[in-house]
């Protein structure tokens, strides 16, 4: 599906506040309620809108220690074992299979260094994990939860 400027504006408003009413959305983009509803339905059906969600404040949830862990693996790794641990560990927010000097990259949110250590221990105990490097995030300078509907236009 190709986005036009109206679709992009709808998506921008929803990224600011996914709880905005259809009425408010209609006013902000100067389009009728029925037209906005129809466009939303098409954006959802096409898969451009993947989900509506609530973003929690990590510090307010006492999970303010953020870290990135780079994981190197060898040929003995059973990927299912790693992905099972990742899936079962609530402190792991994201996991990526990547190119470069490591094989996997995970983002972790924990309460303190003790709980970070427990997550690190779980990962290091997986057969086939040959190395890890963990970096604590000191400050966030940009955090987006989704792609921009206007990027590259």
C-alpha cells in the first residue's frame, strides 16, 4: 500500500497518541469521520498499522537500568535454547540476530546491577554462547517505538 500525505498525517497523529478519538483525528487532519474511519481500516488491513500499544516508563516501573548485550555464539548453539531463554526472560525487551562482531544483540531493562547480573548469567549458561559484552545505557538521546510515516518522502 502506498501512503499519501493524509495517511501519513493520520499515522503521525496516532504515533503521538494512539488513544486519540476518531472525532479528534478527523478535526486534526480536516477530513470527515467516515473518511478517517475508512482510511484507518485500510491501514490496519494492509498491515501498516501493526498494533496499538501502551508504552510504559521503565524508571516508573523500577526497571530504569537499561543495557545492551552483544552475544557471540559457536556452532554448538541450539538457537531454540537461546530464543526460549530470551522469550521467558521479562527483563529482555528486544532480541536481534545481527551481522558484525557479534551474533545476537539484546536490550535489557532491570531494576539494578544485581538483577542485570542474573540475566547475564542466564544467557552465559546457554550451551554455545561463547562470548558476551554488556554495555549499560547511561542516557537516552533518541527513543522511537516505530518508523516515521514520512521518512524518505
